[in-house]
C-alpha cells in the first residue's frame, strides 16, 4: 500500500472508531431499550388494560372480583358452626382471596412503574436511533459492532506503525516458509520410500502381464514453488524392452500397454483408492494364452472392490465377466446402428465359442468354451 492509501485508510478507521467509542456501547443494551421503548409508546393502551384488570380484581368496587370473593367467604364462615364439612371449601376460597389480594397489590405496583416523563421517552428514542445507526453500518447486533470495533482498532494500530507491521509479516512469512520447507522435505522422503515399494509391486504384476524385461521406477524433480502437494514433481518411468533406457511412461507406452500398466497399478491399489468404476480398452492388444488368463484374473481381483468395464476380443478375459454384453453393428435402411445386449449364461458360452472358433463353431470349440467359463467361475470362489 502506498503512503496516500495508508493515510486515507487511517483517517477512515479513526472516524469509524470515534463514532463507535463515543456511544459507550453495552452488550445487550439495544434489546433492553427496544423493550422499554415499546412499553413507552404503548403506555396509554397498557395503562387502560392494566388499570381495568386492577379494578376488576380489586376490593373497592361492588362488582369487582375481590369484593365478591370477600363477601362469599364471609357467607361461608358465618355457617361453619353448623356444618364442619364446609371448612375445606371455605379454606379453598380463603386461598383464592389471598392470591387475588397479592395479584391486586402487584398490579398496583406495575401501574406505578408505567409513569415516565416526556424527557425519558425522548432520551430512549434518541438512544435507539444511535444504536440502530451503528448496527446498520457495522453489524446486525451490538456484539458484531463491538467485534468490528476490535478488528478496526487492530488494523489502525498496524497502519499507524506500518513499517513494524510489515516487518512482522515478513518474519511470519519466513518462519512459515521454513516450516513448510521442512514438511515438504519430510513428504519427499516418505514419497521416495513408498515409491520404491509401489514400483516394486507394480513391476511384479507387469511381468505377469507379459512385460517380461520391464523396468519401472519413479523419478522425483523439484517444482519451482510450493504447492498444496509440496515441492515434488514426480513421474513414472518405464522401459519395456531390454537395452532401452527408462523414459517417461506417457511418452512411450501405447494404448494397450497403458491399459495393462493401469491394470497392474489398480491391482496393487485395489483396496486403497476411492475410484468406483475402472474401464479398460485394448487391454488385450499383443497378448494371448497365459498372459490373457493373468489379465483376467487381475481384473477379477479389482472387480471385488469396484466396477470393472472391459472391452475385449479375447475369450480368456470375456469368460471372467460377471455380466457379459455383446456389442454389434447393424445396417438398417442405409444407416448403421450399434446395439448392446446383455447375454444369458448360455449365450455367453456361445459367444466365447464364436471368439475361439471364428465362423465355424464345432462341438469341441463349444465344449472348450463351457470349460473356460466353468474354470473362470471356479476362480471367483
């Protein structure tokens, strides 16, 4: 902030603080004053109603409740000597008379409290106007106004000694950077240690997936500035053929290879990540036989914790499916339509036979498909 902006804000802060301070706010004062003001503005109506209640329950008028109850009580007491059974009723009526007398006395005191001067009314009205003005500018309640005052006072003190304020912020910034750098260093150490464990586990699964001479590692670089994840710039490196150097995964892997690498990663993290659905496409590119069987088994493991969708042309993989869908294209009226249909158990076996045998589906091929489906089901148990 430049000097002109600083001075302008200092002047504004002083004005606001002076406006709040000169009112000598008391928390909760506005609520109490509003209640008193409402009482004053409606004093005439309150006086009429309360005065009527006082007269009706008093002992001065012939038709008042106090007079009537007193007379009734005297009537009962006059005949108690002839019937002791009336004593309980007379006692109840005496209690009523006592309560009514207390009520009438309290009402008289209340009527006395309603007396106030025009000056008191004006003072309450003016004070309320001041409080409502402050609440409109600085907070909806007096507590919020006082909190605003406290915050603005701190801001004013900072701006009035701006150099010390900035120096304090710079010290805090440097201390925070030192703490953050230490945490980032710790995070890097943890990542490197567990990165070796992760890569070792992934390599084992990649060998099962027909990457026989694979190398798989993580490389850690340093970012130019802090991020929410620290200072590490990490990436996976892979070499899929003997003699080839390690290179970034995304620069050398084909679609089919990426699918199999992802399968290995997801197998290792099967019980760790929160991804609900995993989709594999072209995962069967360049594999067959035993490797295809391993791929299907690893997808089965992943499928125990999340949904797995796989597009495949290999019977070994399709046989492992819990739900088998067939996707086919048809030409109708000069247009091409794609249909997706869920297969029954029998249709799934027939589809496996078609994949295995091509155009001609012999009994041997069909039997092979049935056996493959049975073996897959047994693996799931």
